[in-house]
C-alpha cells in the first residue's frame, strides 16, 4: 500500500497537465488530496498500525490521568449523571481532535517547501491533506477506544450519536481554523508562533472545559471560558451524549461563526504569505 500510494503521489506530481472539464478537475484534485493525505499519515510512522496505537495510547493515558484526578479530588459528583468514563472521554476526544488538527495545519508544507515546486501541488492541498490525516487518525482512535470500552468494560448508550459526532467534527474544524491563522504567521514570526501555539494548546487543558460542565459555572467563571469555541463544542457534545444534560450556556453557532471568521483570516494571511514566499524561510526554522 505504501509503495502504491507513493507511486501514485509521484505520478500526480510529474504528469503533464491538459485542459479538462470541471468534473475531471475535481476528480483529479480529490485524487491528489488522497495521495497527499496518505503521505501525511506515513510521516508520523512508517507502520500505520503502530502510528494508530501510539495515538490511542496518548488518548488512553489522558483519560486515565483525568479519571484518577477526578477520583482523588472528589470531583466525580460535579459530573453529569451517567457513565463517568464516558463523560471524561467526551472531553478528552474533542480536546485531542482540536489540538491535533491545529498542530497538523501549522506543520503542513509551506509555500517555500520543495514540494511546492511540482506543478499540481499547492498549499491548499497540503493544508487539506494534513487536516484530513489528523481527522482520520483521531476518529479511528476514538472508535477503537470506544469499542474496547464497550466490549471489555461496560456497554454504554450515546443519546444522539450523529449529533455528538458532529461536535467532534466541529472541534476539528475549529482546530483547523486556529491552525490556519498560526500557519499564515509562521514564516514571518516562527519563534512567536511556536510559543503561542504551545501556550494555546496548554491553556486548553483548562479553558476547553473538559473537566466541568458549563451549566455548573457561576457567571463570572463562565465569562472566562465562553470565548473559546472548543468550550462550546465540548459542552454541546455532552448534551448529545447524555440524556440527563441539556446545555443552556453554550451554543453550536458560536464555534461555527468563530471558526469561519478564523478560516477567512487565515486564508487571507496565507495568500499574502504565499505571494511573498522566500526560500530562506526554511533556514530560519
């Protein structure tokens, strides 16, 4: 599979472009994105199964750490009525999906990358393939962990699984939006972007709201977290996962609007950056 994917990607890079209709162009673009996505998946580890296991272990370790923290501090009573482990996982999965998507977009191929010297390749394909690769590995890890928990520990029921999955996708989309803004700034301020993105990811350990419910926060504390689109996504996801929880202080529209605004800002910045690309940027990393 790896050889075929690499051969297909190389073929798409070096083939001669001819005039085609819109459907054919869209099909070729989708094929190129597919091969670029496979290439991105192979970057983390040459063996896809090992890469998946590593990602699963990261999620499992976070779930165990937060489970122990809640138990030791006696905070389990603050959680929603229902499966407590599912409550913890609902926050961890969305947090990881958001953070990994942001990191994947930030580390995608830039305009000064040698890969951009090949005619079919462009930064839009690089960003899309990085984001899709991140989403694929996170969804696969989430489904495997939930299947293991259901089979080996206890059966559980998600009240609205399709809507809950939609919140996972919304957390991914908001991570892509934040990553686009950082990506546009990266060639100009590489050190700042590295520090700022790390601070943002670490701050989301608390600011994402995965450790508490928005309905349980007093107004003063709620104002400190409501700026974060991930906070809204996690709280809304728990409303879809549990029948006993209805989120009143968060909304779905807020992270959608904020993410769309950030995408527009990021695309404008990326367009300007691409027009002023310099090969010396990579030597500044």
